[in-house]
C-alpha cells in the first residue's frame, strides 16, 4: 500500500504540468515493459537488442506526443530460444520484478509457454516475433495479442500468390519439427485449394548443415516451386546451397515460408535474388518508416529494423494508449480488452484492428528479392510485388478454434 | 607438491578417510550439515524467489544422482540428460493427457527413467572410460531423436501447461510456496537415498571398483552388477529430478534432453566437487544462480560457464566443497603430522596403451588415489 | 526403368557423390581429432570451435585485409594453428599427467568460451562468404558444382599427405615413438614437448582448414562447430580413436552412409551415425580400424 502511494508520488513528481487522472492506478507506480527475446542466438538480429531499442523508442515517441503521467521502464531478457528458460524469466518478471507486459518473444515454443503464464498471472503478452498460429487458435488467451505475422498468414500469402503467378507444382523442404510441419501443412492446403499440386516433400533434421541431398531430391521432382518450410540458419543454408547447385537457373523457383530481411542480408543479394516471401513491414515504404529505420540503424550497428522490431514499436504504442485510456495497467484482461476495442494507428503499421481472438489485422506484402544491379545499396533488398489486403491476409476468425470466439 | 599429489589428496578426502577411515564421525557431520541445510532452505523462500530455489533443488538432485556415478562409481556419463529430460516428458504427459495425479506422474517419470537406465546401463557398463562416455552420448542422442520425433512429446514445442494437481488430493501446489516444500521433500528424500547408498556396503564396493577394478573382481565381486545397479539408481534419481522440474515449470521441453544439458550437469558436479557429498548441491546452486543473473546476456553466460570449466580443471580440480574439505583435513593433518601421501609416478606423457585408458577409466578425481589405498 | 527401393539409380549416384563430399568434411575434421588423440591422448572438444574459427578467420581476412579465398586457405590454418599452440602451451600442457577426462573437460570449457566470444562479437545469424569457384558441370546424373568437386579432391589430398607423413616418414616415426616412449625419445635428444605442441598446432590447423573449405558452402556462423563436433566425435570413435587411416576411411564412408539415409529416411539422417557408433562400440570397441591394445 505504502509502495503504491510512494510510487504515485514519484509518478506525480515526474509529470509536472500534466493533468494526471485522479483514477490513475499503476500496479506499482510504474509501467514496466519486459522485452523477452533471443539476445544471442539465431533470432538475435531480427529481435534482440533491436527490439529493446524499438520499445524504448515507442515510449519516447508516445511520451513526446501525449505527456506521460507515469514512469515507464523497459527491462529485457534472453530466452535463448528455450521454452523453460523463457518461462522462467517470465515468471520471475511477473512475480518478483512487477513487469506488467511482455513483448516480442520469437520462437513458438517459448511464446506458447509465456502466453500461458501471462494468463495465469493476468498480465499482458504482446507477441511480435513468434509464428505459431495456435497462439490465436486453440491456445488463444484473453491476455494475449499476436501482432506482426503468423504461420497461417505466411503460408496462405506465399502459397496463393505464387500459385496465382503460375507456380502450380510444389515440392517442400521441411524442417522436421512441429513448426516446419505446420508451415508445410498450411501452405500445401492453400496450394491445393488454389488448384496447384504438391508433388512431394522431404523432411530434413533440425538443425541441418548440408541441404544438397534434399535439394537434389527437390530438383529431381521437377516441381516448379520449392517451398522452404524451415527457418533461420536452415533457410539461409538451403538458399545458399540451392544457388550453388543451380536450382534457380534450372528453372525452379524458391519460396521462403519464413524469411526475414536479416536473412537476406546474411545471404547476400547475389544468392538470394528472386526469392519470394511475405513481409508485414518493410523499412523503405514511407517517409516515416525510412526515418525510423535511419534512427534505428544509427543505434544498431547499421542494421535496418526487421518487421518483428517494427511490430514491437507498434504494439507498445498501442498498449500505452490503452493503458492511458484506462488509467490503469493492473488488470491484464481489461487492458487487452481495451486494446481490442480501440482501432490501432501508429506511424509504422498505419491503421488496423485487433480481433477477438487476439489477432492484429493489417495488410501484408509479397516481396521479391532484388537483383544486385537493381539494389541501390545495403538493405535495399525488396521489390513489393503484391499487397495482400488485411481482410484476406489472416486466418478467418471462425477457423482458428479459439474458445474466446463465440 | 605436484598436481598429482593434490589430486591424490583429493581422492583421499572424497572417499578415503571421511567415509571409511572415520565412518561414524564423518557420517554424523554430514547429517548435521544436511539438517542445517534443510533447515536453512525451509526459511529461504522468505528471502529468495521460490521458483529459483526449486530450480536449484531439481538440478541439485540431478547433479547428486550424476555424482553417484562419477564420484563414487568412477563412470563419466556424457548422456545423463536422457534420463532427466525423458522423465520430464513422461511425467508431463501422464499428468496432462492421462490425468495422473501429480505424485503418480512424478513417480511414473522416475520409473520410466529406471527402465531406460537399465537398458542404457546394461549396454554402457560393458565399456570403460572414454568409451563409456561415448556410448552414453550415443544413446542419449538416440533418445533425443526419439523425443524430437515421437508425437506425444510435442516436438520442439514440448509439453506445455502441465497442470499442478493437488498432491495426494489435498496439498494444493498451485501456490509456488507450497510446491517449494514438496520439492524440498523430494530433494531431501533423493539426497538421503544417495547418502545412504554411499555409506552402505554397496557404496563401499562401488568405491573399491572405482579404485581398482581388477582387485574388486579378484575379491569375487560381480563388478558389472554393482555398476549396473549404480547406473540404474543414478538414472532413476535423475529422472525424479527431471519429472519434478516438469511439474515446477509446467513444461517439458527438448532442452532437457540435449547433450548440452548432459554437459551442464558435468559442470555442476565438477564445480561443486566430484565425489563429495555436498559438492553437487553447491555446484548446481552456483551454476543456476549464475545463469539466472546473466539472463539477457546469453553469450556471456556461455563465456562465463566456459571460464568456470577451465578454471576448475586447471586450478581447483577438487571443486568448491572438495577444496574446503581438503583445507580442513590439511589442518587436521598438520595436527596429526601425517605426511602427505606420495603418489606413484604416473604416466607423465599420454599413456600410449589402452591399459592407460583403462586405468584412467576408473576416472573421477580420485584415480590417483588407487596407489594410496593399495 | 530399373529402380532400387523406388529411387532411380541415377539419383542414387548423385546422392552417393554428395555423401562423399560431406564425408570429406568429416574426414578432415576427424583426421585432426585423430592426430591429436593418437599422438597426445587429448580429446579435443575445442575442435568444433576451431573449425568455426577457421571459417571466421577466412571471412575476416577477406573483410579487413582483402585477402581472397586462396590466401585464406593457407593463412587461416596457420593463424588458428598458432592460437592452438598458445592454448596447448598455456593450458593443455598442464594436464598431461592427469586423466584424459580432464583434457576433455578443459577443451569443452574452451569451446564454450570461444563460441560465446564470437557470438558476442558477430551475432549468430551468419555472415556471407562468396563462392570462389562458381558454376559447375552437369554430370548427367547430377549437377556438380566446381567448388564441391574441389573440396572433395583437396581434402582427399590433405588426408593422404597427413597419413603419409605420420605413418611413412621419419618425422612421423619420431612422433609415434614419442607417444609410445616419451622418456626414451627425449633421451635421444628429441624435444618431445615441442613436438607435442606442434602436433596440436597441426591438428588444430586441419580443423581450421576444414572451416575455410566450409565457409563458401555454409554460412559463417559461430554455432557451426558445436553442431558438428558431436558427429565428428562419433566418426572418430567408429574409426578407432587415434587411428589415422581409420578416421579418413570412416569419415568418407559415414558421409556416404548418411547420404543414403537422407534418401531413404531423411528424418533419421542426423541420428544414423550415433546408431552406428553404439553398434560398433558394442561389437568392436576399439573401432573399425583401431587395434585392440
């Protein structure tokens, strides 16, 4: 009790001149945001410190525009892509360190675990980095919002766009674990629905170093499109080796089902050119985005932000709006309800909505990697070849099997 | 004093005098220390975050079980994660999918680990030293593959949201603090089983085998049976630890079956002191707390762990507890004016014959204490 | 058309060739391990990290000094080998009088440190390295990239030279003698500790060489070694620890076996080597080419 009062005083002291609502009640006088992601592993570049920066930036921008009447803190942690470590950090944050909201969290297994803990503790979990579409399906939660993308959206977007442009026959290179299987299953369903045909698939161990054997099998299938249902280093190595074996020159097309701009940066345009995949956000599409990317690059070793990091910015902006409107961050379910009621609007993702199952809805882009001669320099990588309108981009509400949807 | 004789002394501390030389007093001291430890732990949740304490306890039990094998049986298993991790899956699955009560789920995990230990053990104990380590590693990799593939484990998502059902239908463990005392009880029970084993005639034979296998055979002991029993016991208790961890974190995942986890338990035991009763507990606490403090700096955890490994191997091979015990003994030794044991000149250069491998197959920090005892 | 278990023979040929190429990496890496184990009795867990360092040094040479692949092929093994010599002198040499399990634990710790530092510095999504010999030749049954052909030919040559040096030259004879009877060889005026140090340097250099060869094929990544080291251990154990010829033959052989598994049961291709290792250890514990001693 005392703590709350003191916190309140501290908060009041912070916001000289801004009229604090009398009802303002923050769990401990502070809104504490925990960025939980991969700080050192495969996903460190697409989330990592960049996401922490994006979170801080979101707060800075928000407070400039709105005059914050409370203290907002950011902490971060490394889940090393391991569910037990992620769950451990999340629990400690909620139990001991009074964290109110966790953001980012790539790696589906960790996201599933954190979502469950968040629900148990009635806090808020805004996921930008993970793909699993169960998060808003069978495993959905009233304390959870899935911000940037999900496997269904990637599979559906890539699959339908490529079949439309003539890629009728498919062969899958699938990482042999649940995530890879889900990507393959969802994409195959779309391909077949659109009138395409799946000629076969090969499941490679996870993680793998050498893909030549699997690529050769894919080549022998004579399929027009080779779908890469894997992620991270596996995708990078498959693309690299596909180029080595002349797969693309041989007339086959590669479709990455989960590719980030950082992967393209690691592969290099020469090798990655022509690859098609889905992005939810790309830095070079508007002045606001470019300005954000420039500032981001200055603070992050010259890298440009990934869609995941941009998603963190957007999610926190909306969260702060909802908390301000409510005047409280104490009840996780209420905050998420408020977030769902309010349409989203920020400088990076523009206008959007959040559905009852926790799915944030916005347009997606189908991009193709530029040829080296088309690129003006580092990070100028994407050609936007189609926009998938928000209404079609994500899994229909009724199909997910989320118990929150009545 | 050469390193060799330090090592010899360490062997003596860990196994020789305290346990067999002065059995009664040594055992009493250990029991008193343990009682103080448990008493301290009962009030610890007031100050320390209970989940962290439970994690430490689970790993402490795991490391103690591992220590039974390396510290007292001289067998370095590089695949102990298979028992720890697989038992976690079994308990998670039986509790979540079959609706087992928590206590039965944990026991099921330990039981399956025992069976797995019996199978793996009967294969592995036929080899020694590095080859033993390699066989256990190979078997653990196969178990890992099985866990990755089998549908019931949920692949890399693991088994999530394992419910915490009341123990015996009455003790509500949904509150962390209550669960902590349950975990403490499990840990204490596991520890006492190991402690009792070490000091039983069975444990003495085990030590004899470690010190000099040929001699134990010539004395008429069915060496393989003793080793197998030790292996199964170690596997069972590792399984108990893993199953408990699954209940605490409500999660069973692939992390616990990877070979890196097998490496981690070696580190814990090494840091705390192989072949000491309390070493693994201290080692587990040090490593878990360190990992906890460094979250957010993944790569530095790796570097720090590596440094601990290197420093321990180079500077204090007896581990934290081993060094403390040795210090205490040196003081006492000065009183007794007992000369330090002189180790036999050992293979200065890498031994070229497989006999060398065999002799050292008796592994552990106390390999050199063989000459002392003979 | 005649098919074997549903796989056309031409495709099978292709897979066999690919297996051989992967085997080249196994052979080079396990050769380094076998040299170190055979002559020093140290199980070098750092080997994977040193392989990774080889790839990274090649990348750095290109990035910071503009030295192309062919220069790196010579320089990187020397540089990494030199760091190996420092490690041997400062750390490993203190453990020779102890059980070799300590050597294993020490090098395991070193591997963690090296990997951690590289992750800290370079992240882990990997860095690109351009293929020095792009293009390839269509062999009819498969497309063989020139670079892969080069890898297999070059590593075979390196393996043979190493084997010849150790088994058939005077220097090799000294080395083997120093392993068997160090005091005696020392008494003849040979500086045994220095020889051991150089041996470690050479073994590490071989790992780095494999790393340079791998850089254009795989991404240069701090974790590239830790995933491989366990498999290479298995290769060495299957071949017979310390057997030079054994490690070469098994390296190539297991590459082929793994390649075939990738066709018939791809999911199991990561585990097949461990299954073979367990069987071999049961039936012939000294390994396929080791001599029971």
